[in-house]
């Protein structure tokens, strides 16, 4: 379960980076991270399509991992949790 949690965190960081690299209508940090060179090499449409697809794939991966983690924890034995007596 720990491996799935770490994998989810890593994919989340990648998703943050991909979203920051995107070039929205009002401008973005795309040029800061070498977006102009990518556009010249791959063409503006191809790099935009790749980044958009990568965003969707990473978001889907996070969703699937979250469902798997939730199902794993739902089936886990959590005896002892919440059995401590309350202080009065």
C-alpha cells in the first residue's frame, strides 16, 4: 500500500509540472521551460497535443490509483483503530 501511495504522490507532482508547462490562452510559463524550442522542433500543434494527452493520462492514472488505494484500505484489517477509551 505504501508503494501505491508513493506512486500517486510522484504522478501528482508530474501532473503539477505538466499543467504548469501548458500554454493557456492568456500565456503561461511554457516559454520559461523551453517551450519555444519544443514548438520549433515538434511544431506548436504536436507539442500542445502531446502535453494535453499527457495531462489526461496522468489525471486518469491518479484516479485509478486512488480507487485502488481506497479499495485496498477498505479491505484491510484495522483492528485496534479507535479502540482506545475516551478520557472523561
